[in-house]
C-alpha cells in the first residue's frame, strides 16, 4: 500500500538588519525546493552569487529532483555559473555564497528529504524531541571547536566567526554535505542564514516556532526577533512545515 501523500507548507522572510544598503542573502521557496544562500564579495558580487544559487535551485524545483545526485549536480551547476559570471565581470572575482536547504525527492515512497549544506548557513528540525541542527557549519570556529581550542560559548564572539571554509564559487567546486531522511508529519524545518543564528540561540528559535505554527508567521517572527536583538547582518529565514495526509 502506498503511503498517503504529505502536505508541505513553507514561507520565507528576510531583512537587511542594520546593514540597510544591500542584502546579499537570497532564498527560494518552491514546491519541493527550499534553499537559503548568503553571498559574499565586494561590489555587490555577493548578491550576484546568492542569486545564481537561487536561480539554479528554482530550476531544480521545476525539474523535480529524484535523489541526492540531482542536488549535488545543482550545487555544481551553481558553482559553474558563479565562476563564469566572475570571469565575465572581473570586479566580481572571488565572489561566493553559502547554500543550504531541503529538497523533497519526487515520487519517493515514503516521502523523503535531501538536506544540503555548503558554508555556515543552517537547517534545523523541530519535532517532538525538540529542536536539532541538522547541518554542520563549514567555518573556522567550528574547526577550532572540534579541535578543542575554543568552547561552545565562544562561537558567537570569536574574531574568526565569519570565516567559512567551504562556499559555492570555488575552483574546484565544493563538495556539498548531503543527508537523506524520511519526511514525517508534524515536523518543522528552519533554513536560515547566520544573520539569524548570530543573534538568537536555539532556545529562542524553538520558542518562536512553537508560538507560531503557521510558516509565514514563524518566519516573520524569527526575522523580527533577530533584527530586534541587533540585526548586525542580513537575516533570511525559510520555515517548512510537514502536515499530515494532503495534496
């Protein structure tokens, strides 16, 4: 017997925080693809890099991914587009971006997610056992933490906290982290740039998600709280909720 289809609801929100002059974050909320990209690079090049990731994954949404290999291919294609854009526009040289999110595999029974990550943007999952970070940051401070050279409470204040060790826009192309997991009714995901997690702790995220079961309300509340807490960077959030049987 085939499993009943799940209904997935999703929404995104973004704010430039105190930066105010530009937003290098971008995101896509599709039918099956939910991705956040946090760009970096001078002369607004970070905005170009994150937009190219989003455009590539929007194409994947239309094509309907069949597995991790399609997601990996989308990362490679976005990387190729960023390098080609930098070659055509020398002022964009060195631009790059994070890429993180969820892709619902087409026609999988039971329904299945691919979680992807390159960089230090994050995916969280909220379920009955609480909130858990699914991705691992590709950052200098994470390397220092794993080596035992700093403590967990130093992550948000260390001078290397914004230095990432893997990004889209490199030669050779970065290897994305990919995980597969079955989709479950009642679970909620947060896909976000570090503008959120630099301002709010996990307890804040979980509280706001539980207080706001609607994805749009949750995304708006998370972004507003991050801006109110300091908003020192662009803040982008996509919230994805898996309901019970539906369309």
